[in-house]
C-alpha cells in the first residue's frame, strides 16, 4: 500500500495540487476534527466506490491510519484501484505535525 506523510499532504494543499482527500471516519468524528476531506464513512464505502476518483491521486485518511488502510486494501483488492495513498498517522499526526488547532480525540 502506498502512503503519504502529513507533511507531503500539507505541501500538496499549499501548492494547489489536483488530488482527492477522503475521510473514512464516522460523522461524529468529522464534527470534532476535520482537515478538508470528503466524508465517506468506512461502512458506506462499498456503496460509494464511484466517489473515489481513478483519474488522480486519492489520499484516504482516518484518525490514526488503520481504517483508511483497511479501506485502501479493500478497494485495491475488489475494485483494482492503483492511485490510493494512506495518510500515515491520520488526523492525529496532522494535529501533531501540521496544525495543533485540529482537536485530538
């Protein structure tokens, strides 16, 4: 599985790169802390596969990187995605390394 660091994601955001950021946490988690991703909760991914771009880099994140990794593995195995990147450390790493105003929970 391909991964990306929070520093690399921050650089992509700053440069205006064309990528998709997907948050696979639950809506209540999204309300507590978010970093601009599109919310597609993990349990709804099978019904929303068409929302994941196949034409550009897609970065998937969750709280720590576990759930997003599971989603990526499932999408790669069952839907032949090759453009997915797991955000190492998830939103916790984003809060630690990029923006401490993003609340940890």
